[in-house]
């Protein structure tokens, strides 16, 4: 039988199975243990950047969040699939009522001095790892050690832990964070954020950069890594956590093996989804949805507004982008309606960065902002030419733009180039491999133009990480001491309503000064097969951390077999 005929037969069998037993696919069922799940994560085109948490790579939690845990994580009982209000698709935003203790059993804020006292769960174990460590219980000293490694790393984000005076372990199950002053992100910075995984000293001494040495308290241990292909995780049989389903508690995790597939080519990973070689694909572009729905109608879907929409950062410390007239001109040269209609097929919103609509009161639509900001989002090539002439660039100019080969939006960059050409501005596009591309930004050697999908992260982080002087994720090299002080004041404000007001005003200021070409944000889709249970499109349970979500999935193996897979 040919491959096409075989696939057709599978589709027919799957359709028949569903037609005959829809109730089987939808009715509550008792979770099953065992099996393997193959996942194309939201970053399936980008391989692991480092297996050492102290390298301060943004992707560490994503890649190793099944193995290493943090003090806090998302309370997934608040997910929409459980009757809660949250879809958990935002990259690093956990509402205050949707945070649970992970390694922390309880915590409380104390005064004089201001500090947080955290009680750790007892009986949480690091499993035995040959050549690395014997099995032993997690202690408070592991938390202190992990914090100190982050703080002392030469790669740390500047000022990230400046609000912390000291971290101590008065006993084996208690950790105390003493603050210099209140900080609105205290729980995010070292609790559930990007740089908060608890890594034992034994792993560091054995060689934390080697994935073979990795060993954490999480539900899975990394068991294999085939570069450019697959990261494999194997069940930790002695994992401490559980999941309550239909009133009954079940020990986690459910599946034996999780494979994170690495696939750069879109047609390849879409074929893998359609043929069941991927059980779950977290990112599907709108252009593929209709065809996939026709060829694999049994797939389940979730639609979400991307948190990492593209922008074109302009180095404000480099001519001609040190002139605000030039930056505003380039924004006015962009036809966003054309981008939303033709490039995204209507599957996009005008703006979600730096404040995502999911942030609620932190977000303000463009339509409510001053006319000077609204003008940046209107296609006005004549005004763009006028501003360029006022800046002494009536004949236009050429500038270099960097992007990376794994970007899903490089075709958009070509469209932007064509639009800018109409006002006399030419782009030289340099496509780089992701590590070199990322290094260019983090070492502040990036080109005058830097095409990047910048995630807003969360409301209090969005402006700090990208527009405060010297910050790592600041490709425009934006620097304004007065703005830096505004960020500091906002982070020191304990009243959330006041923080929201401050951030709305600060967002206006940044948009007005246009250190980026502001671009529409697309909707994206997640697709999974009906045999993937206890899942409804959730993507993050912390800062880019899908681990707690994936460890709660179970596979209805009877249904999968009935569907011909």
C-alpha cells in the first residue's frame, strides 16, 4: 500500500471510530498510565540553547521544565478546561490568584525587615543519577545555592536581583528572602520566572552544561538528546505531585515518555501532525489551519493571540535612528491593514506589544491613545517622506536588518522591505543561525535593524526588559534615565491599580518615541489528537514553562488504536 493510500485508510478508520463512538472521545474517562507522547512545542524550530540554568538563557525553562522545578508554578486547577478563567497561553504572566506552590508548600510576607518566608514541601526527592548523585531529599540549602549561582553568573540580567538583600536557610525546610525594599515582581523574579529552577550542587559539580548530568525533582528526567531532532524525557517513578480528576487523586506523571520534537521545516511538522507522528502541535499558522482541518478533521483546536508578535527594533544609538523623525517615518510607511489582511488573512490584531490584551487593565487600545500615537499606526507614506526630508534624508537610505533562519515571519520581513522601499528606504536582510543571532543582541553588537519576536512577558516586565538602559532584551539599545526611574518607581509600588495606571502612561511614552517599528500580532493555533487527554491548549505554567502541563496529559490508548494510529 502506498503512503498516500495508507494515510487515506487511517483517515477513514479514524472518522469511522469517531462516528461510531463520539461518546468515547468526549465522555469523562479514568486516566491511563503509560505510553509516549510526541509534542511539537511552540518553539519546535529552535533547539535547546543551554542545559545550564546559570547561562541565563530564556529557553531553559521551556527545554528543562519537566526535569527542574521552581518554588511556584501555575495553578492549573484554574484552567478553563477545569472550569476556571484562564487559558494559560501567556508566556510569563500568572495572575495572583492562579499561583500555586510547587516546591514551596507555603509562604508569607513579613515586615521589619520586609521578607518572605517559604516553607518547602517535605519528602521531595532528587532521584539517584549514576555518576552524579545519590537519591536525596530537597533542602532549603538547594534553593540558596541555586539563587547564588544565578546571582553570581556573569551572564545574569543587570539589576535582576538588586531588590534582594540576602537569601538564607535557617533550617532544612525554610528559606527566607530578605528584601531591600518592596518589589512588585518578587515572586516572578525568583519563584516562577525564567531564572528560578532549582538545580542541585551535585549536578553543577558533575557538569551542568551536559544534558547527561541533568537531575532535578521534576516528573521526568532527560534521557536522550538527538541534536536537531528530539529531546526525550523519561518518567520519574518517585515524583511527588498528583493530579485530581473527577474528584479522585492520581499520582503524576501519567505517560512514560515525552518527546519534544525539533523540526525546522513547516511542511514537515504539519505532515507529522496530520499523520499522527505528532500527538500535539502547539503552534500552527493560520495558513495551514483550513487544509489540516479538511485532511484531519478529528483534530482538536485552540486559537490564541500570540504573545511574541514581531517587531523591527531600530537602534536609537545609531544614525539615522537616533532621530525620532526617522523612526516615526518608518512606522508611518508601514501598511498594517495590508499586513493584517494579506499576510495574516485577517488573523491578527493591530497591537499587543508591549502590553498584551490579556493583561486586562494594564492594556490600552490604540484607539484610546493620543492622536500622535494613533498617527504611527496609520499608513501615511507622504507624511513619512516629509519627515525623512526634514531629517535630511529626502533621498532615503539603506540599513541592515538581522533575522534568524528559524523565524516563522521572515516572509513578513520581505513585505516590510517592499513597503519601506516606497518611501526610499532599503533594507539589507541578513539571515543568521539562531545562536549567533541571539548573541548579537545580548552582546549589543546587533545591526541597526533587528527583526525579533519579542514577548511582552508580563505587565511589569514588558517595559523594563526592552526599554531600560543596558537590559539584555533591549535590541534598540533604548536609554533614557528618566524612563529608567519611572520603571523603578512602578516596581516599588505595592498598589496594583496604581501600577496599572503608571504602566499605561509609560506605554504611551514608549510608543510615541517609536524605538521599534510596531507591527500587528497574529493569532496562532494549537492542535492535538482526541486521544490526548487532560489538555485544552494550555501552553505555559510559568515563564515559558510547559512542563507541569505536559506532565498532566494522559493518552487514551484505546481511542488511539480505534482511530487507526
